[in-house]
């Protein structure tokens, strides 16, 4: 079976054109003369196995460098966590006492108000960036702290 597919710039399948629904053009002698006129020009031929994989679980596959490959989406990074979630996560990570020390050293800053009074801690907050830099945390480490903090519930 011949299958054509179109893909987004990110490699996600956006449409399929199997030959049983979109047969190639043939002449009177049965010789293929071109693809079906309803198949987009930017569609590429894929194998039946690739088509079945893409059609059964489109989020698990991408087309990269001309090949259909397994795809694991990046983890969801919460944009905010509650203050309680953040504090608990910092304690679990062994960072809470260091945070308190850093805040105490900067008495003129507003960071203590944010740390103790903000209802939510936003991942994009300049206070998060300031604290991460002071703790020598890379962006990926902060992301992971937010991911883990969001898993903390009161139940």
C-alpha cells in the first residue's frame, strides 16, 4: 500500500492520503502517471507501518530528517505553584535553609515579602530568577523543582 502524508514544521502528522482513498493517476494501460490530484504537493510518501503508527498514536511520533521516529514530549513545566508547594519542595530538596539565609542577608530587598506573602510563586518571577542565581541553580533545575512542587498536594 502507498500512503502519502503531510507534516507540520515540527514534524507532526497533519493528514494522510492512502492509495485506497487517493489512488495514483494511471493511463489506459495501467501505468502510473502521477499522484492523485487531491494529494497535496508537499505530501511525502511514508510506509504503511509508519502510517499505522502515526494514525494510531499521533502524539508519540514525529517526522525528523525524513524518518518517522518515536517522540517524547518535553515535560510540562508549571507556570506557578502555591507558596506552600514551593516551600515544601525547597525543604525536600535541602534548599530551604539556604533560601532563608540568603533572604536574611538582603534586608533591604522585597524578596522576603514575596517569599512569605505571595499566594503563588510564578516560574517567570524575577524573584525566582534572583534566588536561583544566588543558589547557583540552572534553569533546568528550577524547572524540575516546579515540576515536583506541582505534584505536592494536601491530600
